[in-house]
């Protein structure tokens, strides 16, 4: 990825995992064709997106007004990025011709100077670069550039890359520190990540320098956004921006001076991911220190047990320390994808495996929860407690949906999930000049290239079943394999080539020395179900406990336990046993069973709203399933945090 750790190319590995492998296959088999229909307004009962039509209008090949949200173009770019990752992984070959046709259309929509944005080309040609707060021009450009880099890397075809470079060259010319240039930066961070990727594939330093400029200019006085808003006088696209708060877009102070996770959660993560990249590229200790401060605040005080962030349904944002409600929380799927991006880059910049613990937490819970098993329904919001009849429109619960949706009017999450799953391999393995790194325990096989030498790796993971992982290595020379030891692993046993090894870790990694030829590494993480509680400052969870197995959070569903889950209590650290998985769940991940109680009211007149206390404690057997699987068996109540009785 940067100077230190580089993920294996998607053409170098194959995911064979019975759980994640099914989701990865779904991208090419179901998700890409499903989303293509949506981009073309061909899916019944889904709101029209006008996405492809907008490009035809911008290219002069159709008439009409450009429609859809101002950043609609980005959905197509993320779709192309997903196609690119599938092609790199040897899947979705049938979409290459279609992708080439779409890229041709994009090229025809591009203006002679490199400008490319269907909203401003068609609807507002005189307003380019005038509304950086709301207009998403740089955000959309970023997703286009990322898609182009991915497509070039996968296919070697340069057409899309040349389109992206032309747009990037324009951006580098328009924005910068020189007197003739605009001193602005994006309202929604994304372009920074894209320019860094473009630099890494082209070697052209101006792209890296412009990414650095966008981060360093942000929040400086006089504040660009404040002046722009004054000049415009009112919000143009989003009513909620009438009373704009600079912390919403992390533009209140310079990023290197920030100490906490603030504002819109996705914007925060994309900015921090770019900062970590820049810190690595420029060996910038001040920027890296800011990343660490923000990371520590987020993970220690502002993150859900599921890896969800952004607790407020108002503006999809962070609020304050320990404000983590369960039923009204937002936890946008894109935000947890951003957590994965940020954590991956921090591990590379620091050489510490601990960041991948959080990557794993977000992946196994919130990210996978964002899509159904079939691959055609999505969650945008990921609460930890749901009562379907409370999730009503025009109420404080309007943002929470009790069932996954076909699509959204603001549809950033579905294509973001697709590109994340299609490129999942980047989070499993990495390498530097001397060693292979194993960060996620997902069954897979790959070839690792060290200059003229090759190492073959085959990992068989039973992490979610019994906590064991077997890694077979065939190396052409003596090498090191660095393996992340998860924070939840207890009594770890490690056997390398038949010899038991002491579980000694440096920066969260166990280092195995492998020799030329065949090698075997066997790990036993002793993964068993465990109960956790929250810091007492998390008011929503005082007197409650949550059940996990390995990285996977479990929940109660109405399908197994009936309704009124709010009546349920468990004894402190009640023993848990494993049970068969629900039939339709992938990967044969066990369900968990344990004794609990319902605190029921014995009043005969249950029509009364309030009545005297006449409780009875009714013993019951509870069955919990992985949180990421909830709502795959129909609509019903769901509960993550259990009330606790001290026996």
C-alpha cells in the first residue's frame, strides 16, 4: 500500500472461505447485475436513479434535464470499481465489455478541459467549483479516479485512466497554494484518497502534493467554507446546511490539530484514511500523531461493539464521548467501511497489528450486516435494537428500517459494500520486502511475490467454529510470516512445522520463520463464547451484557425467541453452548444457546397502560445468532444488549 505494507494483488489470491467466499461470489453473480439494473432505472419498485441517462445527456446523446442527487455519478463509478476488482480476482469477465462501453460514454461526457460531472455540465455549467460545501464535485471526482485506477490495474487498459488523469490534472491546476488557484477543499473528503492512489500507479508527484494540499488547507483561517457560505447566502442542495457547523465536515480546525472523531462519520474516516496515507508517504509524525489521537478517541469512546460509528440520526455524525444509544443509532454502513480503510492504513503506517482488530470488528458485524444473504437488499443504518412497529416515517425513528431495502435515494452504501467485498483480499494479506503478513483469518490461497521469488500460502480457517487456523506455506527461500494475534484470543497455541512455539508477540504480530520448501503453521486461538459489558459511562448499556464469539457479535431475533425481547434478562456470565446454525445462514457459523428469563407482568387486565407491580420471572432458553445475519429470516424484533440479573 505505501512504503511499508502492500496488500496482495487481487489476481494473486482466491478466497475459499465458506462464509466470506459466498459474499465475494455474490458480487459478480448477483450484486453487479442487480445494481446495473438500478443504474438504468430497470428495477421495479426502486426509485429511479437516472444515473446512466445523466451521462448520455451530458455526452449530448440524449435530451432532457439531469436528474437525481447532485453526487449521483459516484454510484456508477463505484459500480465500475466493483467490476474492476471482480475482473482482477478472475470473476465477472462477462461485464468487461459492458464496462468498456460505459467508460466510452464517460469519456464522451468529459469536457475538453477535463471537467467531468453530469450535474454541473448539464444543469449548472456556470457554477462549477462555487459550492464546495454541498456540491460534491471533488467527492465524485475522487470515486471516478479510484475506479479508473482499479480498472487499469485489473485490465491494463488505459482509456479510463487517461480520463481520470485529465480530470485530476484539471483539479491540480484549479486548486493549490499559488495566488491564481482556489484555496478550497472538498466538503466531503474522498478526492485525497483517490489522488494518492493515482500517484502510486502513475508516479506523478503532483497528485500526491495536491492530496496533501487539501488536507493541510482544511480548517485554516480565513475559513474557506465560512466565506463561501456567506457569499452564497443560503443552502443550495441540503436544507440541513442552512445552519452549517464546520465540525460537520471536520473543517473547524486544521486536521493535524484535531483530537477527536467529530462530525459526519464517513467524511471523518475518509479524511483520516488519507491522512494516514500521507503520514506514511511523507514520514509526517505530526499527521500520524493526529491520526492516532482521533483513532483512540473513536475506538475507546465513540464506537459500537459492532464497529459501527456515527451514533446520531441527525447528519449521520458523531456526537460526544460515550453517547451510544442502541435503538436510535445511525452507524452508517459506509462509515464502518471507512473504519476498515482507516485501520488498514494505520497498520501500514505504524507497523502495529492492533488496528486490524478493529478492521475485523467492523467487517464481521456492521459491514456484512449491510447486505442480505441473497445480495439484493441493503441496510444503510445499523441499529443494535429494533422493534419494527416503532420504525415509522416522520418520527424520531424514521432513519431506522426494520428490513433491508432494495435501494436508497442517497445510495452510497450499496455500491460501497460491493467494492469492499470484491476487494476483500486486500485486508487478508500484505507484504513488505522481507515478510508475509496475515491480518484476517479468512480461508484463502495466494501467491506472494518477493522480487524473483514466490511464496505460496494456503489458509484454512476455522476461526468462527473452533478457533483453529492452519496455514500451509511453500517458499522458495527462508522467509518470515507475521501473523496478527487477535485481542480476543486466549491461551493461544502455536505450532510451526510440528514444533510448539512460545506465543511471543511484537506490535501484535507473532513471527514464524519458514524455511525453503513446505511449512505448516497451526494456530489455536481458543475462541469460545464470551460475555462483555460496556464502560459505565455508556448510559444506554449500564446493567447490560453483550455476547460474542471471536470477532462476531451475537443478537436475539424474534424468529427464535418471540417478541417483547425487552422482557429478557440473563444471569451474569451465564454459560453458553453452541447449537446448529440456522439453515439458510452461510458458513455453518454456530448459533448460541443459554438460559434466560422473561420478567412478565401477571396483571390480568393487559389493556391498562400502567398498573401495580406484579412481576413473575419465567425461565426460558434463548437462542442467539450472529448480528450480521439478522433480518435474513423475515421482519421481527432484534436485540444485542441483554439486561443482566446478578444471581
